[in-house]
């Protein structure tokens, strides 16, 4: 499972996992944590590209009002 959660004041909405990356929205700098499982780490490049697209779309639609963004 791959989850993209908003980071507010340095704290994300989910507990820390060993496999995670902090990403920033390219439009506004809002931080999000990309957490992924062991099986997804082999496809991390693809997940990072998807996360970038989802962050851009979220910024345009609602300026990051939701805490968790879906990656499909």
C-alpha cells in the first residue's frame, strides 16, 4: 500500500514507517509524506512520478484541503 499524507508543523497524519519519503508540492511547497510497503519499494520511481502528478492536481483542485491523497 502507498499513502501520501499531509505534513503539518512537521507532523504527518500517519505514524512513521521505515519506507517513507517527504515530498513538497511543486506549486506551493506544502509537505507530504509518501509511505510505502516493502513490495512497493521496487517501484519507487513510478510512485514518485504518480505522487508528483497527484500533488499538482490536488493543488489546482482544492489547495491541499485533504490530509490523505490517493495514489492510483
